[in-house]
């Protein structure tokens, strides 16, 4: 038995690598940890402690007011928030502006009754607060994130095409599950980062993206409670529902469980369906019946059930507050981002409820429109979480976590093993986190290169420097032995990170236009991780791409094998429907070949 030690001076802490810095900083967990769960009641505005309406009279000249807004937005910009600035400090600067410059706008008179009718007292109190809170800062940060995604993923000609592209982006980037990761009440920020969520999570992210196009999103349900229970991807026993997007006087329909726009044609391809409108399905009930599984399950919604559906506006209190209304007036040019949307208004400032009532005339009134409770409940619950719980989810994203010192003893035998006496960990560079961020926001080529390196993170763990800065490593012939005997939690973290990198590399290749490379990488992932947590999205994506390329037999084989091995995963109705469509389309091709 021989005693060994490899170690060195602890490296200086580094948060990220700079390419580009703001993309990487946007998703760092420090944003949440550094700020805690601060509220308007616990945030002061520098030397200003005034409260009440009298405090909103302008006390600072216009140039200083502009400087305060610029300073606050600079702190809230993703490249700084959580790195050199935190929510509490940023909120303090916004409050100096609000109190000293009259920055909190007044809401339309008609908003009062509407808000009191729709919001719980505690939500209404938070909405009417004079001071900006940490949650407000997170809302602005989230809006900046959504704006960046819209600029990339929604770069097409028409508004309807943009809506379709953003819906597809959500389906490609949020794997459908029964509940969010670990059952935590995550916000759209974390849903996109972790890439998993329930049907409601997909709907929420979709709606937040559309806000940057100044489009509304509503949840449509059969008003009488009809509609079969959904198979999965939502609350247990929940009834089926659709997301409706009002546009050009119509309401376009999307099913986040299926991952499809409701097709406007009965024989539409699963991979390229023009969305139907509510009027379409009411005039042509066969459009919904075309989503039945031949000889199997019926699609859970009917035209009769949607004759007079209930409508619920997707949003949360952050969008409707007077604080955001005042801030919105300051955002233009390079700082243009949508942070406010009125619930009620008149004339040119018509609110969301009036817009939805107008497009749904004859089916519902403004008074009948409800607020979708999911978003506000999630935002509030996330602020009240024990700080440790969401941070556990970040662990694989912090990989690789370097070991700067390890003391071990090699135990002779066949094969030899090692006894680990002491491990000293260095500071993470958040390599996987920053690479994931680049992927989400469209830096696909760079992400692929970095994921390729990170895929080997499980076997390349033990490196560091000694006190003199010289490279230090476990001898190569002993490294595998030592790594195998490192603490199980450490090894598990890097195994998960390697798996994430392997899957996300394939998705990044596909998004960059490298279809052949991406399909090959996803096939390798499926082979290396047959029970991996990304298998549902992996196999569905492979099958859809192969079907779109006309390789229907291969698509059917992949999806059939997946369905047989994973029968209980959310979204199985969509799988069976696609299989039926692809098999039917493959038959004429087979006859033609004969």
C-alpha cells in the first residue's frame, strides 16, 4: 500500500468564460442566491425612505432620472445581474428613480374594479406596492431573456409564422413531464434552463415569449367541464385544454401536450401543420376528430365542447403593476423590451381583457375572462422556496467541479483499488451552465464545441496546480483507479453532466442546421444512455426529423420502440397519432416502390 497526495493552491474563483459574457451570466444561480427573497417592504431606495403618494412627486432633474434608469437597467442586464450586481441593489436604484422622478405611473381608473375582481388581496397589495422588489427585477431579467430568444427563434416574415416558430422552439427545448423537476415551482427562466416541465410550463414559456411580440395567450377549456382527462403532462385528472393565440381577429389553437398546432387540414403532416383557428374547428368538427387514434383513443376535445369555452389570460402580477408601466415608458432603442401590459384600459390603451373580449365576441365577455392561476402561483411560490432546494438542480450545471487536492492510498489487488483519505475541491467555472446558456440563445456552433469537451467530464476530473502554479495531476496510470473511488455524489454529478452534454450537443447540431451530425449524436446518446432522462425528447426528435426527410420506416421504428419501452411517459397520445400518420403515409410509398 502506498500513500499519495496531489494538491496545490486553491485557484481564484471564476464565474464564467467570456463568449459572450452577457449570455453566460444570464442563467447563473447566483442571481437567486445573492438576492434571497427580498420584497418591496425590505428594500430601501438609498437615502430615500419615503412612503405614500406624496413621495412620488419629482425631486430630481430629467438627466439624473435618465441616468438612474440607465444605471438600473445596466445592473439588471444579464451580463451583470448575479455577477457584479444583485436584485436588492438594482431594486434600490429603481426605487430612487420611482420616488424621486415620479416613475411609478398611475393605472387607468377602470383597472381598480377589474383588479379587485380578479386578484386575491395579497396579490393586489403586491401589485400596488410603490417600491420595486427583487421579484420585479427578476421579471425584467426574464423579459430580457425572452426578447433575446424572440430575436433569434422568431426571425421570420409574418406574425403567424413567428408564433409557430416560437411554439416549436418551446416544444424542442422543454421536455414534457408529469411535473416540473423535483416538483419545484420553477419560473420560465428555470424551465428553459433545465429543459423540462409539465404542459402548464410549456404554455407559460410560450406566453412569455409572445409578450415580446405584444401578443396575448389564453387557456381555452370547455366551459361545461367536458373533455376527456389528459393522459399525462399536467395535473393528475386534469381535463384537456388548449392554448389560444388571438391574432388578426382569429384565435389560433395550440396543444402543448401533443406538441402540435391543431392542424388546419385533416391530412396535415405531423411535422408541418398550419394552425387551425377556433372558428375552423367549430365549422369543421372533423379537424379535431382527425386527431383521434385509429382504433384507439379519441382526442379529448370536441367541437361541441369548444362552442362556448372559458378563457383564461396567461400572465402574472408583474406585467400589470404601475411600477412596470412607468418603467416601460423609459425603454426604447437598444433598451426596448416589453415589461408591462395593461389588464384594463380604454381607447388606444385598450387592455388585454378588452382585446380578448373583442376577439371572442359572442363566446365570452370581458367580465367572463379569468386569469390563469398557474403563473402567479408559481412566481409567488418560487420566491418563498427554501434557497437550497432549487440550487440542488443546478449541481450538474456547475460541472466540472475541480479537485485541487486529493489524498489517497492505492490498495494492491486484481484489480487495484484506492482508498480516498481527503478531497479538497476548487471553485467551479460553471462550464456546463455557460454552454447551456449559449445553446438556449442560439450560439450553437460554440456550444457544440464545448459540449464535445464536456462529454468527457466524467473521466477527466482530477487536475489542479500546486503552490508554485505548476500543473499537477494524478499519475495517468492511477487516475482511473482514483476516479472510480471518489465520493459517489461527486461522480454522480459528473455522470449527469456528461449525459446532459451528450444530449444537448446533438440538439445544438440540429439547431445549427447540421441534421446529419445531430441525428448521429442523438443516436449515440440513445445507445450510451438507454434509460437516460432525455430519452423521450431524444427519440421523438429523431423520429420527427427522419419523417420530415421522408425516411418514414426509420421514424416509425424509432418511435415504436420508444413507445413500447416507455409506455407511461407524458405525451403518449401524440406519439400514437404520429405513428398512425407515418404508417399511413408509408403504405403508398411501399406500393409505389413495388
